C-alpha cells in the first residue's frame, strides 16, 4: 500500500459492528480503486469502472443501513446526515459521468472517495454513534 491507500483504524469505529464492517468494506473498495490506478491508464480505466459501480451500489446500501438505524433511534441530526449521503452519491455519479466523457482521471475520484470517507466517518458518523449504543 502507498500514501494514497486508506488504512482502517479502530478510531473510526462507531461501536456498531454492522456499520463498522460496512465502513471497512468501503475502505477496501477505495483501496482497490487506488491499486487499479497504479496499473497504467487502460488497466486503471477498466479497474475504475468495475470497482466504482460496485462501490456506489455498496455505499447506497450502507447509507440505507445507517439511515434506518438513525431513524430507529430518532437521531436528531438525521436530515443533515441524509443530505450528506445524497450529496456524496450525486457527486460520485457526476464524477463517473465526467470520467466516461474523458474529463477526469480515476485517481482524482479515488482521492475524493478517500477524503470523503474518512472525514465522513470520523466526523459525521461519530456524531450518531452514541445514539446507537445499546440498540439491537
């Protein structure tokens, strides 16, 4: 792994195993994107398209899971958090479109994913974590 790789730390844990495992999978998928980007342009493009579609679908599944639990515990920051999720999906879909039109490079999106993922988990997700404690 290199400087672009994402490293999971228990500091990112929200203390809810299902969500932590989903976060770890998103980290893994981001690293797959970075690995694909190192293979040269054609290989990177193929890896990017294969991985990004799966990552977007998985992120949407993950967001649905988070939102379901936030609703269940009446998390007061739900609406703001949901807007962050919606904005992320919209940005990534736009970035994929730009890539398909030759207007962006895979590495730019991989770096965006890394930054967004780690910031979102460390800041936004940590805010709802105390509300899920004890929820089964």
